[in-house]
C-alpha cells in the first residue's frame, strides 16, 4: 500500500525539515499580524469601541494563521 502507516514516503517532503517549518510559521504569524492589525484598525475606524475592535483583530489573526498553515500543508502534499 502506498500510504501505509510507518512508511518512508514523507522522507523528502518539504515540511519534514524543522527549519523550514519554523520559517513557514514565521511567515504565517507575520502575515496574520498584518491582517489582524488592519482588521482591528478598520473596525475601530468604522465606529466599534476599542475592546470590540481588538476582538475583531484577534479573530482575523487566528483565522489567517489557520488559513495560511492549512494552505501550506495542502500545497506541499502534507494533508493527512
């Protein structure tokens, strides 16, 4: 079977290297910080009170991190 548990089919995969995984995590975090800050500022400028704007930015941050990491796993063939 091609995808047997314990087989070495993932040996040469991109995300198996810890240094590369750290770089992808840094890229995802920086991108999410920009998206979250922008969402929070736009929410505040749109008339929301500051705590609600911070929650909006936090939600955008979390959603962006999940999206970027999911896209990286999908595009590198790591979806399991």
